């Protein structure tokens, strides 16, 4: 039976490290890291996420700046706000909550953020820096996955890694991070032939495709480490009519009988995303002030 990788506990450890670095920055340099979050509209899931970010930001000792804009906010007004935040020395990290209302160009908005303050790691400059092995801001979810893999396996050098999914937010940056740690990396996707056989060769399997319980136990190499990034809501008639439950991209029951270690859903990768957002804000603050980057919180 696979070891369960407790993302909730791991995230708490990351937040403790962030809080300690915040305290040291204040005591030694009089600096308080600041994270600005911009929310346009009233998407319920985004509302919950932004509240959680704000709460955790304050808890680790950072300044939290929330900017809530109406759903019909113009692109010009949103870009003007981002320009103001780019110029504000008290703001070290900027995050514009996605998805944006359809009348706004997400690529334009993301690329208007100062790359040095882009704690989501989505700016085209950060994407290019990561791809070429240079210092960048790294997307939070892949960073969290990498931290958990390093914690479980130590060195990743020489291991075969398969990433199922090729999104710009998870799949592609995850592959780049694994390459940087000297894995042999394959990206699989909807057009991949004999994907099951490909996955069976993986020492590390990262599922980030957005299809509920797609990866089953017979896809998994015995003893492999499985990181399940998926969050899918499916019907749960056993809980009652109309009830649902959260599952990952991996069928946990069959996979956990084969894998050496596995992240659950919920409670695996999810909690790491906000923790790594806070870690990225600390990193951005240190870089902005010419200070040493925090150990153990970067890629």
C-alpha cells in the first residue's frame, strides 16, 4: 500500500518557513513583504480562493492588499491598477485571479505585471526564463509538486518522469522543473499513443490532465511516486441525491495499491499552491532588496 503524501501538513511546514523568513526580514532589515491580489467580478470559487490567500498572507506576517473590481471593469482600468502596483515598492508580489471576465484579455493582463512581481509565474518572460534554466518566478502548483518530490525522493537525478497534461499552468512548467533536476521527462497528452505503457515506465508520474480518475493502477510502475494535480467534482449518489465529491485525475483506490507514494485528493497538491504563492512572494521580496533568497522555498 502506498505511503500517503500529506500535502496539508507539508504546506503547513512551508508556511512556517515563510513566517520565519518574514520575521527575519522585519527584524534585520525593516522590510515587510507585500502581496497584492486583484479580483475582477464575483466568481464564487475565486472569492473563496482569494479569501484563503488573504488570510494566510496575514498569518505568515506579510502585508495583504486586496483589490476587488466590478465584473464590468474596463481593460484600461485594470491595466492602470496593475501599473500602480508595479510601481509600488511596498508590493513585492502581484496576482491577478483567473479566470477573468470574457471581455478582458488574460494574456495581455498577465504580461502587464512586472515579471519580478509575477508570483504566479505566468508572465511570458518568466516562462522563457524557466524554459532556458535561468532564475525566474515559478508557477506555484508545479513548485509545490517539486518540493514534495524532493522531500520524498531526495535527488531526482536520472529518474524517469512522465507528466500527463500539457497546460501552460502545470504540465509544461512541471516538465521544465523536472528537467532542471536532471530527470528524463516525457509529456503525455490526449494524442499520446499507448499512454498506459508510457506511464508504466515512470518512476515519477504527475497527473495534470483534468479528467476524473483517468489514471488507474495498471498504468503505474510498482513503487512509483504519483503526484495527482487534478481536482474534479463528480456525482456521489452514495452521499445522497445531488451530492458530489472531489476526486483527482488518478483513481486513488487502484493506484495506491501499486504506487510507492501518492498524493490524495483533496489534501495533496491543493494546499501547496497557496503556500508556494507565499514562498514566491518572499523570494520576490528578497530579490527586490538584493538579499539572499530563502533556502528550501525556491526551485
